[in-house]
C-alpha cells in the first residue's frame, strides 16, 4: 500500500554507519520539535524527522479518516519502506509518544529500541474517552475560529499555562518554540486533535503485555500526571524502564535537553 493519501514533509539525514532515529513530535509540533536534542546527537546517529498529519507542511490528500492513529501509523511504516529503512530507533513525544507506542506494539520488528517521552497508552474507560472527546471538540472549535497569528499566539499562550507544562514559559527557548508552533494551520490542528487525540484513540493498556522491545519511559519531575501514567505502564510492560527527569515538566527535551540527550544516548548505546 502506497502513501497516496499523504504528502509527507520530512528530513532524512544519513551519517554513514550510524544507527538511525525516527523522531515523532507532539501536538502542535513539527519537524523542528527536537532541533536542540538533534544538535547534540547528530554526530552519533542518523535521523528522520517528519511532520505528522495535521502539522507542519505535511498534507493529507485523502479524507479525514487519514488523520487517525491507525492510518497514520501505517503511513509512517509505508514511508519507512519507501526510504528503505527496515529497522531503526524510535523517539516519540506526547502525541508522538502515543503514536510511537502504537507503532512499537503493532510493528515491533521495525523498531529495535524505543523512547516514550511524556506518553500515554490512552484512556482506559469509555466514560473518560467520551469526556475527552467532548473537551477536544471544544478546543478544535476554538482553533477553527482563529483567523490570524495574534489569535493563534493567544491560544498558544493559554495552552502552555496548563499545569502539566510546569514553568515552560520561563525557559529561554520558549519564544522560539512558539514561533515554530505558529507555522501550523489551526484548522488542521483541530482535525488532528479530534481524530488522533487521546479520546478518539483506542486504548493500548491491554496490549502493553505483548511488548517485545526495550522501552525507555521518560517523565518530567513536575508532570505528576504522567509520572503516574508511566508507573502504571511500567507495571504492565515488560522490557520497560522509567526515568524521572529533573527540572522538567511535560516537554522534557526542551526544558532539560542535556539530561534528555544523556538518557537517550545511554539507552541506545547499551
């Protein structure tokens, strides 16, 4: 099956004889999500970064169903096939972490080691999922009403006031991150949120016990919600280990890039 329903925007940098890492960004991110970490890792690894559906310059050419987790995962595998990448390392952050977990559990032969940063297997009960779908639909409606960059910047400022992001606004690279987020299209983000969000995702909690690949779970010390989620993952997922990263909330790779890179480098090299 080809990727005729997608026009992926991606960047592949191959360093000869260096293992490859596929990076999957979070909601409202793009291929620049991991720039700071990649600067520190680029001499030791090859890497592939992509704009996920609804983000950056990637275009969904098919219907709205091609924004879903399952179809996006198959599209990523197809892209790897087109690029002749049979196996690689995998890093996913937040939304990209949920996708990375889906890929790991459904296509384990493609990923030798996996890092899940601030990631979740989804919501375990239908009541939780329905409530989240309702919340995401409200956010999508707000995104749909955005007509200029000033409105979009105000939306982003409000978004990063959420508790899970800790004191991210105090970090020196915050303004650069916001500028990158502003390159997205609000309407496309809304489609991604509604169709690939935590509420619409089929939960992966039961499938965790089938995991066969080494997984490094990362959670920031200020992100108690995801510390708790990852402790629960650890109890169900063999070959998983959990590291709590100091001086970080939800976005670890931005807030504590050095510690993030150190943990990733050690995990992939051992």
